[in-house]
């Protein structure tokens, strides 16, 4: 729960500004915007995939290239 107490000669506008900043820092505004509209399950999956950290592409490409090249050479020798 976010609480804002007045500091010295702080006006209501300044308190409101501080409150808004605290809400953004906590991620409350982002969550409210996300829940405001219906999101299709496929869009949820896409968003979660984008937010996950990606594996280094260098190691993945080497493994996939070496296995595909060996399988392609073995298939060409069969012909």
C-alpha cells in the first residue's frame, strides 16, 4: 500500500505528483492499464515470451548448424 504524508510546506499538487511517481515505481499504473482491457491468451503468451531472457544465439546456432550439416551430408550420400 502506498502512503504519502505531507512534507513541510508541500502543496497538494506536489503530494499528488509524488504519489503518482511512487505508483509508477511500484508498477501499479502498468498493471492497471494491462487489466483495463481484455487480452487474448495468444497475446499473453507473446508478451511473456518477449519478457523472458533469451539464450545466447551463438551457442544455439553452432549446434543447429552442425547437426543440420551432418544430416544433409548423410542424406546426399544416400542418393
